[in-house]
C-alpha cells in the first residue's frame, strides 16, 4: 500500500463533534469528506458511461460497506490515521463575535430590522446565544491555526482518483458542522514531493455545464456557465483574519436570501426553500419534519500567497431528490440562474480565474 501524509491546518474554527458533540480531531469526518470528493472525481473520469450501480460498487470496494444485499459487508481498503485525537483548543467563544450584520427579517418590537451576529448566523447549531452573546453549545471547537497530520494509505490502483479528490479537498473542501457556510475551512500540505494537479487542471477535469449536472441528485461536478466559466467566486478583498471573512460571507448570504428570495405566504414550497431546507419559521408540511436539502453553494476560506484570507464560493449543482421534494427542473434552474446573476453583480466578489 502507498501512504500519503498530509498536514491539515484550519483557517476557520471547525465543529467536529465526537459522541458528546464536543469538538475533537477524528478520522471519520475526513473519510466522509474524501468519499464525497472521490465521487466528483469518479463522475468526471466516467462522464461518458457513468452508472450509479458501478460507482457504488467501486466506492464500496474502496471505502467499505456496512451492509450490502448483493455483496454483504466489506472492509474498507482505505486506511486513515491522525497523529492526534485531542479535543479542540477553542473552548470559549467570548470576545470572538466582534461584528454584526443587519438581517431584514429579524426585527425588534417596533418592527425595525436589527443586526445579528455574523458568526451565529453562519454557525447556528454548533453556536448558540447565551448571556447576550454568541457562545459554543458544547465544550470545544477546533481552533483556527490548529494543525495535525493525516496519513492516508491505499493501493496504487486507487491513486489517480484519490489524488484528484485530495487536491479538490485542499482547494474547495470544508469539514464539520455548518461547513458549507465556511466553518472548518482548511488547507493541506503534503510532506513528500507528490505532484498534485494545478487548480486549473482540477477544475477543467471535474467541471460540467451546471444544467447537465442537475440530471443527478448528488454533488457530481463543479458547475460551469454558458460561457464555459467555472461557477467559482472569491471575495475581491483579502482580509487579515477569519472573523472579517466570515462577516463578509454572512452579509452576502443574508442579502442573497432576503433580497432575491423573500417569502410570500406560508406552507408551500417557495424559491428560497430550493436553495436549502429546512428554513427557520418557514416549514413546508408536504415535505415532512425530517426533510433535509443541503445547500449546493459551498463557502470556503483560503489563505493567499501573502498570508491574508479570502472567501471562496463554489457551486456544486445537483437536483434535489425526488422524495420528498418532487422538484420541478425548470423551477430549480430558474432559481439558480438568479443566484449566479446575483453573485456576478456583487461588488464584493469577482469570478476566479481558475
């Protein structure tokens, strides 16, 4: 077996919950993240003859299967090891929520819009509100700047797809609770001289016209628009710390959701529901209480060459699953077209050259 050692360094705090939901370095979330991006790499490699059955079979051989009617349980051929399993160093959130952003749908008794914590908005769940300020709900999170070494062992036959997946994770991957909002952003650095694809090569390899990507109900490609440009944006400005970047991303997300997709009425699917679901105070009874629709727009915070930070937004489009959502393809396409147009016209964003 071949082994690749990668140093992981977090750019934003990460909420990697253990059995007690306390932040802790653990291998299972990294295996799950590797599996997600392996599927994107696999879909690109088999673009002309992709079948879900064959993908699941190869995926099960590599990552293992707990229960399979055709083949039974199967042990993973992949081995992951972390050099540390300590609890995260971020044990208290006091003093970190230094900036607020106006949310037009959060009002005071007079009906006026009030400001909310940017970090609380993007991290609600792992983060809560206590004693008048944003607070951790459990004992610890992994702190920005913390690092550890992840060792990945695999058979050489799996190397091409795994190398692509690992590189994609470095560029676009996040991990842990609320990671699609930018929490758990990290960078990877290999300890050896392994040659990884450049960003341009990576995006070209896994990109697909975003409407074609909607043929599948799982994340399968990085979308490109009608002009063959990847659907990837970055903040025009770089920032000195993660708190400033997260504030900018929170402001963008609030403006996108409330200005472009305001709610009209209750109880039926509306435009904003197709971005992600559930939405606080706006349920769709027909979808039931357990329906979950993750946002296919991913946020990440990356380090620039001069050591400052930029926010990154990448669209990994897929159609919501038929059950329970029963999506209308034209409706979904119309909504995401509006999202792309909004991001293109936002003064604080630019399309990346990748």
